[in-house]
């Protein structure tokens, strides 16, 4: 058995995930609902945080992806544990503040809580949007080291607004990818987790990615998977994702949290962090550390055997970007790597 992980490294990667979420949200927001062709015509390749778009957002500000994640994180840290009612109350206060953007399904679920006090919206065939998975990061961080806890809490937080099997499956899979990335696992190990999701829900297949980046959770996750497993560093993963267009703030936020956890804080471009709202950057870093401290891993409890697997790795130096936005397969990925169980 390996020695336990360095908790400082774990916290650093957790902070990188939350910073990456906000950066991805801010980078993608100006091109939300644009096509890849429209983005190319206007920007060439969007690789700067510029603001604007249909929301007329200020450069460095964030949208509902980050704001709802902050609602979840604040509730958990304040309560010292997972608190669905605390999360729902924060959602309600946020909705009353007239946020810059809020999805229809999220709005409906929050209003349902405000009117009835209900913490679980009923199943709805139209609830397979990406609004639950985009705010999953705080739940993943506070359950580090316990997969069963992750599954239970990921679905519970999702059902406040979204109750659909595909949304549930995406939340659980993304949570596991965050756990593995924060613990320093390789892309082939992460790919096996995604392959397990695809085996159970073939809708998520992305080997013949068609370029759809809509708010449908399947399209969203296919976009993230496609660009993550082909990207060679944080910047390339995120730039290629948001330049796909569509629901670019959300695909950017999800890619940002995953790539941030995987590549680490030092690989997030300083030029982007400097453009970000400083209050947001400070808060996400503080909350990330607090969430890890509340997790089974942070408390020093026994953690999942995967965290002591031979698959542990140390990321290579970030290579220069050649052909920005191009999707060249990563040398870290074995495309034939299928589900093989743990480690």
C-alpha cells in the first residue's frame, strides 16, 4: 500500500478545479449560443476572456454555472456537512437576487422549493439538461475518499432541480473523474471511468463526436469528454471546448473544473486569472479548501482503494500549444482502454 497523499497537493488541485470552473465559465460566456462558425468569423479563435455576448457580461465576471456552484459550496461549508436545505435556501436567495442568467429547469426547481419546501423535484423527461452537473464540483470535493457518499449526495443535489437518469449518471461520472484527477490519476484511468458510463448509458458515446454542444446533458458531456481526452494541457482543453460554441459557458465550466483538477493550478494561464473577478477567485479558493477539509479524505478517514492504485502519476511539463484549437490525440491516452476495474 502506498503512503497517503499529500493533503496540500489535494487542496491545491481542488482549488484549481474551482478556479478552472470560474475561468471556463467566464471564457465561454461571451460565445454562448454562437455556432463554431460564428465564433471563428468574429474571433478567429477565442482564447482571451473578453466579455460581451448576448449577456453583455463584463470580462472576468461569471454566470449561473459558477454562482450556483458557490451556492452549493457555501451551504456545505457553513453547515459543516452536506445540507440539501441549505443549498436550496441559497438557490432561493440567489434567484431572488435576479442573477444575470438562470436556466428554465433550475428556475422551475427552485421555485418549486420556494412554494412547497420540496427538496426533490419529480421525474421529468425534459430534465436531462446540464444544470445539475455544472454545479457538481462542491459535492465532489466534500465527498473525496468515499464513492458511495459521492453517489448519494450527487444525485440528491441534482434532484433539487433535475430528476432524470441521464443527469444523475453524468453527475456521478463527473464526480468520480474529479476524485481521480484530484488524487493524481492518469487519463487512461479516467477514460476507463467514462467507458463504464458509456457501457451503462450508450447515449454518452463520443468516439464519433458530432460537434453538438447544447444544454442537453449528453451533448454537454460528449463535448467535454471529446476535448478533454484529446487536449494536451489546460489551455488547449478549454479553448477547444468553448470554441465549439453552443452552451459554451457550461461546457467551459465543466471542462475547467475537470482540467483544473487534472493539470493543477500552475497550468491555468495567468493571463486568464488576472482578468477574473478577484472576489470570485478568492472565494472559490477558500471554499475549495474548506470542502476538502470536510471530506472523508480531509478528515483522515480510510479512502477508496483506487487512491492507492499503481495508476498514480505526476503530470508532465505543459507542452507548447501547436495549432491552437486543434484536436490532436493526447499521448497519455490509450484509445482502446476499456473498463478494467480498479487500478
